[in-house]
């Protein structure tokens, strides 16, 4: 956990701090402002089916994962207060998306360094992740001589 926090702090300090914070605040504000509108949007005019298909997908996903995630949260909480689990986990998710996602977007939008979406489409997700890591100030530490076609070690896949 401390290593992850240190990595998030490093990425935040190495990246475009104002863009990361401004884009995160804007995204939260947009979600709060448009929550009711997005909740009741059914695409009745265009009828592309996108909204209905994704809604059914997420319903099935949440139903299939609700039991296992509930058991996992109960198992790891060890009798702790539910607020600690229900507040800290989403907050950690918000922080990770805010810092890591906006770091990559900031490199494209603010600094115009690389188009990581294009790299992901043409070369794959591993190449895009490696390209992001190589843009950091201490690239020899963050990328550690990784190759594009190299996957994680076998022991990472144990769980």
C-alpha cells in the first residue's frame, strides 16, 4: 500500500499538477451536475441500442460480482467499521484514476508528447503503458528496461 501511495505521489509531482487537479475537479463537477440527466437518458430518438446494451452488461456484471465482492470485503475488513471500507475503497479508486489517467491525458493535451490512445490501438496496451512510464523523469527506474512484448512475471499471476 505504501509503495502504491509513493508511486501515486511521484506521478503527481512529476506530472502536470494543475492539469491533474483541474481535470479531476471538472470531472467530479460534471458527474454531479449531470447525474440525473445521465441516469434517465434512454436514447429514445436515435435508438442506437448502446445505452440499453451497456446497462444490461453492467447489471449482469454487478449481479455476478456482488456476492464475491461482498464476501471479499467482509473477509478483509476483519470487523472494521463499514464506512472505512465503503469510503476508502472508492476514494482510492478515484485517486488512482485522477492521478494516472490525468497524467497520461496531460502529456497529450498540455505537453503534446505522445498520443497514447493511438499507441494502444496500433501496438497494444503494454506498449502504451510502457510509453507512459518512459515519459517520467526517472525512466530507468519506472520502466526498468521493460520490453513491449514482455508480460508480467508468472508469480504475479498467482492470485
